[in-house]
């Protein structure tokens, strides 16, 4: 039996996230979009509300939210500000490998700080020469007794400059290529970690993105996630689980753009009537509304499958790809409705358009999502 209704608990979560986005994120979005200071005050309130530890299991002090519930609140938070959402989401992304593959001891040790005070984690996978081709990783973590010694650099690391914990993907056996990549938990206070410049980004400017370099960083072997050589699997399973939240963020950004466009179209008068009454404008609005609803259904279906432990790689990729594409198309069309005003920073449209673009890029470009989808749809060729 198919049921599209939200439970009372889910409605309460949705309302709480929406109120937070409305009262704490939106009023501060333009100020922090300048990118010159991190929104620590808003993030402190986000921690107090439980958004920074929502994916940590309840037995370790977190919110223990399932994937559908996470998608529901992700849409609302991105509706408030995609940049601030990214700081929260990226921390959850980095903690997900521990949720999926961590031992009980690792979970007790590394989750505790995130449930007691505001902390951020960073997912360190991408390198200058290893973007979509994650198998081209050059960072090494060579065994030395009961420690790994890590050398290499990771770029475009969200929360890289502010994180207290890093999940680092590095070669523990360089001769095996992708089968030699491992995932290792690295605390920030480990000697040898160097934070590079903070990136000056087009959008999501409220989030911190930096290069992180590891020079002879020694971490205990007990910080290994899973087994040696499982790193690529850890990364892919993590992204399968988190991509629906990116799709949900796309829905949130698109929804915000549509709401602004509708409000403007109803009050902007040209040729003696509101432009909402012109068929061209009305059809744009109808198309945007249809695509937003379709994207949300894809997101919720992918998250529903995850909550049930069913295969969802294709559906997760679809939700991320379509949701972020819809965000891009919607912000472009909504800005067009505003005309020249939409291009000005006095209005929210240009920020929404800049923010939408990154959703098509991070957590795997949409070209990679289409590759994942096509391989599953086509299947083996004899």
C-alpha cells in the first residue's frame, strides 16, 4: 500500500526545521553570503536544535534520524540558506562512514564530542588530480608499526578549515590502485595537519571550503574504518546514503526560488496588469511547480529505500541528479521572471542561482550520476 502522508513526528520535524530556517538562517543569509566570516552564531543554534548530530545513532547520543526524516529537514534547511545547510550536511556526510563501518569503540570515541558541543567533520576524498576519478587518489597512508603515516593533500574539503575530525581516503597499498585505498579517521589535533587557503567560491559562501595537507601525520591503526582496501567501497556506500539529501537541498532551493517568483509576479504590474496573468509567466510557474514536486518524490523514494535497507544506488543518483538539475532550471527561470531586478543583490534570486550550481557538482557531478544510472539501467552487455 502506498502512503504519501507524513507521520505526526515527521510533520513536527518539518515544522521545526522550517521555523529554524525562517528565523535563524534567512535573516542572516545575505550577510554570511559575503563569505568573510563563518556563521558560528547560527551554527551554535543549529547544534542546540540537534541538526549537527541528527545522523548519529541515539545509542551514542545523537538524533538517530532515518534517511527520509533527514531528507525532509534537508529541504527546509536548504530553503533557508544552501550555504549554511552545506556546512551542516558536510559534517553529517563525514560522520556517515563511521555510522556505516565504525566499530562500537570508534563510535563511542569519535561521536561523543559531536553530541556534547558544536563540532564539524570533513570528508576528505577529492584531490587536485582525483575529482570524479576518485580511484586516482595519490594520498598515502603507509603502515609503520601500529600507526599509519599519512602524506598528501585533499582539496575542496567542506569544513576543511574548521573541522575537528577528518575522514581521509588514502592508499595503504599503492600497488593495488583503487583496491589499495582505505578510509582512516584523523583527529584535527594530530601533528602534521596543515590547513591551506579558504576557497573563494561562487556560491554556498556561508560554508568553509579549504585544502587540507597531511605531512607525516601519524594515526593509530585502530582508526582504520572497516578493513584495508575497503576505502573506495566506504566512500561509494557513504555517497549512496547521503545523495538524497543533496537532492532534497535542490528541492529546497528551487522551492524558495519559485515562492519568490510567484510573490513578485503577483505584484509586478506591466501593461496594466500583474505579470502573473501573462500566459508566458504562468506557464513558467506551472513548469517549475511540476518539476519541484517530481524531484521531491524521487528524493523521498530513494530515502524510503535506504530506510528499508534495500538497494538504492540508482535511485539515490536519480534523486541527487534530478533534484539539483531542477534547482538550477528553477532558479534561472525564476530570475527571468524578476527581469533586471533578479540580477541585483537587493533581491534573493542571484544568490539562489549561484547556490543551485554547486548542487550539480558536489557529492559526485551530475555527469557521474548519469553514468551510475545508465550502467544500472543498461546492465551487462554480452
